């Protein structure tokens, strides 16, 4: 059952699910279990373009890079694709600013995190560069405003400059 990742044995899961009204006689095709994310030590292994330092002809994207979540995995996949496309055209691709969610994730997995203790991470305000003087709710609003402004600037650059 999607959303029921648990250490409970299948018999116990079935017993508990059958206490939910309407599931008393349900047939369960597959029950939940704990899953393990496989990921590489990106801060140690990848450069800022998501290439393997030891083999720059290999590029990594998505969850295996150590981002957690569907949106984060898609974001890193998009960046990997943009880096690869620019490289194939012989052009440069400026990474997103670290003040944006895209850039903060990229910076985290390609060197911002401690390689000795690296673990998968969702995007969160703790990954963004510090913003002096902002505290509490005002801090998150200020970080968000800066991120949006910096993202607009990054996106508005002429294509030739960005790629």
C-alpha cells in the first residue's frame, strides 16, 4: 500500500488495515515495507556540473545524487540535462545562483555538504546562503524574495550568455 512504509510484518499490516471501515474484506496485492534510498557521495564524487570527477564523461541526475523528493530529483535531472546539452553544443551553462532552490540543491550536493556525513536532503531554507538581518518568519520571506529575484535574473539572461 503506497504511503505505508513500515517495519510491521505483513500479517500485522493486514490486521490493522482491516480495522479501517470498508477494508474488512480487502485483498492486498502488495503491502508496505521500508525502502532504502541508494545514493552516491556527491560532494566527494561530483563536480559543479554533476559530472563524476574521476570520469567527467559520466553525469548523474535525480535521486541517486542525494536529493530527496520527486521535485528535487526532477530539478537536478533538469540541470544535468541542461549541463549536458550545453556541453554537447560546446557552450557554457551558468548554474543557477545558490540563493535559489535549484542553486541551493546543486551547491549542497556538489560540495556544500560535508562528504563525511552526507545524507539525502529535501530543499529547505537551511540550504540557502545566509541573509544578514532577517529573522524568523521575516527571514523566510526575505530568502524567498531574494530567491525569486535571483531566479528571474538567471532566467532572463540572454540564451547565449546562459548557455
